[in-house]
């Protein structure tokens, strides 16, 4: 409990013209914690993820990342080279559309292996073995290692993206609607896979989703956003079972029971 | 009494229903409950009095509106109503267990792993945790063939036994039981009673809702009556 947050943001503001995408947002994430940012389209949740990961600069506010050496990195001041280094080593990104996170013209094994090479792995046999192991972990037959991901199904592509992201053992993973475009049965399998891997590796995850079931299954903690503001946050089951804010009550009561 | 493991002081819980024009529904008012280590307290009171609400407040699943919920955790006193989400998670991992009426099923995870999970979270090696889970499921008369299956397709009684095994495996110092035997047959009810008695003997403080009065009389040391809020104070609130 005495450990320091891995990511810490405060006073974040961001405007698109007259629309406030972020309005005085603060957030902290600790190592090993899965935090879901929950909200409808236009709530500002994706803007928040982009600001936290350094992709978009806020109009005001600060974001700090504490790196593996314990050094506090000011994300929006550190510069592009430092962010590129983090993205290659300590951070991972899982995009909603696997085509944004994969190289479709490179073999499945290559997609996983090149992330390892980017952090210095050089032994071909070792890289290939690690890639095969990770394909197995995400339930892709290693025999498909030399196939191109453009021939994979959507669910398989998404699992490959997860293998590519996690193979370097990042400390903090940003996920934007990771099960967004998938069929329900494929979603369940993927969620279970993400849940197990995150627990095994002890990852910190920032997850953006509009899907309450996804948040309940994956997240330890929830941040509910509406119109650029955090309206409620706390333990996942507390927020979903005893929502305090009017908007959270509306969200929870609007879920169709299966 | 200094030996308490869990206590509430003036606990208040009111639900505000924003979607019903902000209607306020007072449920708990001024609840003072104290449970000692090795003691089992059964919640009593008519249906709707707030027994389940109290239980959910004690677990931190419902947020309290007023008062305190104190629990002995790592030799110190933690107020669950004021603790942040991370501390509540830590308390749940190490000190505070909960067996709910229904298992919230996680798709695709085998029963054995569902039971082993809280043990692994407390630092036990996965193989040792699975061995303990296997033993406990077998004691609850779950045939080994079912251990490898996710409980989604199980009967209510089978799901409840997975739930019981998950709740009892870690040996929490404080244990909340919400109708733990509701869907069990007589033989498994006896196993559940034995598990509760063993937990008490090991020093656990147990709070339970038992609609089965036979089970209640076999495990509870005393009753704690949750008083329904009178209608008058409802409309006044």
C-alpha cells in the first residue's frame, strides 16, 4: 500500500472549440491495478486516454509516469524520443482496431518477434521460440506463425495484437475498447484471456470502454465520465451495484439483462 | 468489549434514486453491531428490513451514508467507509471474505481456478492453491469431473458449492455469509455447517443471513435484529 502510483494526472483540461473534452480531470493508477474509464461516446474517455499516454497535449494540467527505475517522467514535457522509448519498452497499447496495432504484411511470428528485437533481443532461435510461446498463450496455433495476420479473423487479430503488446512485459498497458468490434462469443474468450494475462503478469492497465460488463469483468476500479468530467469513481462493484451519481444510475439501469 | 473483529457504529444507509425524481429510500439507521473473533452472529428481522443491505455495506459493496464500519486488518483498525478502493481490495484479499447468494460467473474459468484464485491472490503457489481447492470441492461432494468445468452450466446447488469453497478456502478472519445453504441438499448443508464451525474454531468472526433456522441454530451464537425503518420516518426523510 505504500508504493507510489505508476501514473498520476491532475488538473487536466482539453477543449475542442466550444466543447470541453476534459474538464478538471485527475486520475492515479497504481502498479498491478486495472482501471476502467467508463462513459458513452463523446464523454471524453478516449481523449483522456490520449492525453494520459502522451498522444494529445492537454490545454492545462500535468501527467507523470513513474518509470521502472523510479524516475518521475513528465509525460508532456519529456519529449518525443523519451515517449517513443517508453512506448517501445515500458508501455503497451491495445487498439480497438487490431489493424492499428499490427503490421498486416508481416507474419504473425514477426509481429510478436519484432517487438522483442526493438528492445534488443538478437538471438533468432530465442525470438522465434518466444513468439511461438506467446501465440500459444493467446490461443493461436503456433503452426500459423508464418501466416500473415491479414488472413486472420477479427478475434484472432485482436489476440495477436495482445501477444505483440505483452511479449515485452510492459508495466502499463493502455487499452481502447479492446473487444469493441467483435462478436459476443469472441468477446468472452478475449476478455477471459486479457483477465488471466493481466493477473499473471501483474500489469497496470488503463482501459477505456462503454461496456459495463467489460468493466465489471476486468477492472478493479472505475472512473465514470460524462461531458469531460469524472462524475463518479471507486471500487468497480461499489460503483456498479450502488451508483451514487444520477448519470451512473442511468448507465447501470440501461443495461439489457441477458 | 475489546475483542471485536468487525463492528459498525451508527451505520446509516439511504438510497437516493435519481431516476425516480430523487426519491430517498432510508434502509439502515444507527446500526451498532459488534462481532468478536470466533463468534457467529445471525442477522434477523423481517424481509425488507435491510439484512442484505447491511451485509453489502459490511463488504463495501454498498457505500455507507453515515457512521463507521471498523475492521481489524493487519493488527490495525480500518474504517471501511473511509478507506480508498485500493485499501478495500487489500482488506478483501486478506481479511474479509464474502459468500454471496449467487455466484457471479466468470465465463470460461474452470471451477477449480475460481476456488484457487483467492489463494493465489494471497501469495500461495498455483499448484498448492489448486490442491487445496480440489480437496475443498471434493469435501463438498463435487465430483472431480466437474472441477475442470466453468460453473456457468451447473445447477444452483453446484454453483453454491463452488461459491462456498471459494469463500472458505482462504480462511478469512472475518466472513460474511448471505444465505450460504439456500440451494444445498441435506448432506451438503451438513458440510457447510461443519465449515462454518471450523472457521469459528479457527477464530473467524462470522456474520450470516440464514433463512434455514435449523442451520442458523447450529452455527449462530446470537441473533442481531435489523429493525425495519418505520414508514413515518420514511416519508419524513
